């Protein structure tokens, strides 16, 4: 215990000897060295920029597609895997579906009924014009033809939803060749992000098989503290410095998250999007309005809080001067501050606790 007290005594004496000279904590070189205080020049100031904002890379909703089974089927084989680039219309998998053959049979039946209804309408129209049949019979034939055409259109639409093209449907009507083989194709040029099926697997209708997305451009979902959101406007420049990506802010949320009181902002990244990955967590910078105060990014250890106020200690000829600052953002290792600085000052970055103790009168 005596050894411990003997070790702490010089620090307490030095802190006690530190005296106020106006707003300064007066310390000589020996005291600064004994207290382990180190200072560094302020980094280059940032004009109207919020740096180190936590963000996550996401895919814009209109660029993401989920391909599901249109009908109950068995997977015959898959043609692509996760990470493969695909073209629009490229076959992703082949399925065997008896339900497809039933749907094709229904189309052929509807096509035959529609043709018969049109023939009956043409005949009854001629008889009505010749005065052989009543107008009511002609109107009934018209109604039947319209209903038959609607049923045919419905059957065609069902087959389109099942993955058949218009050309394949026309060929089916002309050749009456039924098939239970169903090709699942990509709706866009993109990349396969997920694959949830394998050969031989039996699937019900509407079961997700593939997730395909276009990965350029991408979006950022940025969490911005409410106190830092002032001066941020839609259209502002947004960057991800670590990955050389840039874009524009496209939306600012209207509500706050309950846990951390942040505002969700969304940015569209067009330049350097190929350097990012969906789901990736990054740090983004957002340009603020031109009238915003200059900002500096300093180590977290350089900022002290006394009585609820944030301050840094500026090096002077006689020691250090406490200077009040506004903390705009606190990151894992650094904080973004604004304050009345010229930009050429040196601030304490180590041993700040000893300076804080002197300001609070500890050791006197």
C-alpha cells in the first residue's frame, strides 16, 4: 500500500501545482512529461461534411427479383449457382410439372371453344341480317363469343405466368404438342444471390427458387444522429472513402429510431458500386450545406466532458487552454467536432484525464 501511495504522490503533486492563468492550465515541460500528456496538430478541417456515419449496403427494391415455382413441379436440373452472372431470359432451371400439361390442355380446349363461338357468331349475324332469326339469338351468340375469348385469354395468361412465351403458346395452339417440361428463366441481367433448390426436389406452387439482382447501382442505408442531421439535404454528395464509392442522398427519414435516436437516410451509389457488397457495413460521409461550420475529426481520447459539456485542451505557451466544442458524431475510434479553431492549433491527445482533473480541482 505504501508503494502505491508513493507512486501516485508525484502525479497528485503535479496536478496540485497546476494553476489557472486566466483560462489556461499552467504546466511546465517537466509536469507535462510526468503527467504523460502528448499533443498533436488538428487534422485538416472538413468543410460541411459528416464523416464516419455507420451505413449498410442494400440492393434497391426495383433491382431485386425472387423467382418462384409457378406450378407444383419436380426440379429436373438447375443450370446456375450462387454468384453466377445471368442474362435476361437465360434458363435457371428445368422443372417437370404435370400441372403444366393440364394447363396446356385447358388452353387447347378454350381455343377450340372460342373458334366455335366465333363461327356461330358469324353464321347468326348473317342469318339475322337476312331476317331469318331474331335479334335476341344474334345477341346471345355475341355474348357467347365474348365469353369464349375471355376464357381463352385467361388460359393464355396462366401459361405466361407458368413461364411459357407467346411464341411457345402460339406453337402449342398450332401443333397441339403438350409438354410437362417447364423452363424457369431470369427476368433481368444480374447475379444469382441465392439458390434454394436442387435436382430431384419436389416443390409446391409459389416456392422461392432463386434470388437474382442487378448490383449496380446500390443503395446505402445511413444512420445519422438527429443532432448531426441539420444541414443535410436530399441531393447531397455521399461517399464511402474506404471503397472509392460515391453517390447522392435520395431520401431522409421522417421519424427517429427509438433505441439510438438516429435518422435513416438513403443514398444511391453509382460510382464505385462494384467495390461494395450487399449487406456490407461501411462508414459513409455526407456533404452538408455550404453554410455549415468547419469540422475536425479527432481521437476520442482528446475529448473531455465536464459538467455535461465537451471540450478539448489547446496547447499554449504556458500550458493548455480548455476550449468548448460541439461533438457532431462519435465513432469507434474518433469523433467529429466543431469549435472556434483556426485550424493550426495543437490539442492534447493523450493524458487528457490529468488536464481534466486539474480543471475540476482534483489534487488541490
